[in-house]
């Protein structure tokens, strides 16, 4: 059984009560979303705790970060775009998403990390950090270049080790071959680039991720610590005096194949004539044109609104006005949008697969097993109708979700828990830098 965060921690000495921290990530962004939101939120909330924390990221998010943290600009450091980064990005745009991630995405990441490692050494000489923390990438297989440093390194929380459900394989045989090769060779690459092997502590989001770690890493100190969180102030419920006349369904996420928005549209087409509803699709991506064509083909034009990518505050406002959040993703390791819906007091329907199944309980929503696409669409239709017709139960689910999100996933609470982990690492010590 993996130790949970906060369990069995030894109290640190007073001089270790406020460690100096350097967060290192490829990206930190509230606009990019996804895993880039994790270092963004940690930096934000560690600073709210008045800790001496710095952030090192790629310059792609420079403008956003300097505007968001105007009083802390001297604490944010950047590495510039390289020719390798640019070429990998252009090549990746021509490839399927998953194949790009496991090929040119990995090359680009290593290039960025090698240059970041040099910057870390320079920053460490200047600021003398107590802890260096690499919160992303969340892949349990991907090696880290952060080794040979003069401060203990914490890596994670990682989250991964999952694939599509058996009846939902959307990648080609070649894509599966490349992914399998990468996974099988992960132990070798983690020996060549031994950041994780030499880290003081590895954090994993769940047992699934622990199982996905290369065997050579499983003897290390590993703590279970959920990687996702939610801003419970930004995402908060809205009191309603009267129910909506139109049942409002929302989906937030990139319009890519893994999200299976086509299944949501298919289910919504079955609601026509049975329910007066509106579907808000927030997000953009390469499948937008195909999904708009599907909506037109299914006579959903007057029911569906494609909003594209929205600022986080705008999306939060749209979410709190919804009656129901639906996430049809079939390969979701985490699912931050699920937590955002729960914090907003909005019940959730999601596939019983991966991250959402870790977050959503019977009190806060409903999970649908991904049997076959057609069975999933039929069940999703039934559950959406039930949600629309049972307002009292729906409201109770929303309240339970809010309580669960606030208690377990509030970013500010998670930042406090992370500080305890840092102190724990400093008490236990770390292998000498090599």
C-alpha cells in the first residue's frame, strides 16, 4: 500500500519550517490548462502562503505569467525557444496527437529540460534553494533531466498508466507500436537520464500510476498525492431562485479524439422531442469542424453552442450556470474539469474509466461503464433525462460535489500539504548529488 500524503510524516525542525523552493516545469499556464495548470497553481498558492518560491518555465507563457504575477516577476525565470522546439512543434502539428506526444514531443521536452538543467544550476548557485520540485510532466514513464543538483529533488505527482477501454481504440497499429516501444524502453531511458532514480521523493496520483512506473523506480520513496486540484473561489456555486426552463448541459475540454464529444452529440440527438435542452461546448481543437458537421447532420444546430476556448473566468461563469457537466473522455488520467464542476455545485456524468472514476462518487454524479460506444450513448441519454427530471436529487449531488471538492481538492489546501511533504524530505535527507 502506498503511503498517503500527510501520513507518517516526521516533524521538521524550526529552521526547516519555511523552505526555499524552485518549481521547474515545461509550461505553467491557466490558459493552456491541462497539466500546465498544476505548476501555475502551486506557484500561486505557495506565494499566498508567503513562501520563498521561484518558477522556471519555457518562455511560451511569459506574457501570461508576468501579467498574472506582476508583483513576483523577479521570481519567474524562462528558457527560450530553440530550433529543436520549433521544428518538433511544426512536425507534431502534422501527426496524430498521441503519436506526436510520444515522438517529437519527447524530443522537444528533453531539449527544454537539458537547457533548464543548466539554468537550475545557475539559479541554485544564486538563491540556494532547499527544494527543487518538478511537478510536470505527469507521465510515470518519461525520464527527468533534473539530477546532479545540490538540493533534493521532488518529482510529481505523476498520473498515467492508462489506455483506451477495449472497445474504443482510436489510435492506429503504428501508433500503438510506437507507444508500446516507448513504454517497454522506459527503464532504459530512466537509467540514461536518472532524474527520477536520484530524486529524493516521487509522488504518484494513484496506484494505477505506481504500477506504471518502471520497475527500477518502485524501490524509491514514493507517496500518493493527487495531482489535480481546483480553485474553489473561482469555481463556486450560484444560488438560483427558480430552475432553468431549458436544461443546460456543458462540456469543457479540447475537441480531440480522446474526448469523444461525438458520443455526447449522438446522445443529445436522442433528447430532441423529450427534453428542452442546451449543450455548451467550451474548448477548441482539430475536430471542431467535424463536430460542427455532426451537429448539423443530427439536427442539433439550435441546441448546441460551440464557444471555442474561453478565458478561465468566463468558462467558470458558464459552468456555474449549468445544470449538468458531461465528460465523455475515454482516456482521462485526471480530469480537472470534473473537479471544477463539483466545486461549482454542478453534478457530473462521466465514463467510469481513469481519473473521473477517482473523483466522482455516487453522491456527486454518475459514472457510466464504457461497454461499447452504442451502449454508452444509450446509457448517457437515459442518465441525462433522469438528471433533468429529478431536480432535487441533482441539487443534492451538486452540494455533495462541492463539499468533496473543497475538502479534498482545494489548491490552497494542497499547497499546504505540499509544504509538509517538502519538510518531510528535508528531514529524511536525500542522496548526494553525483
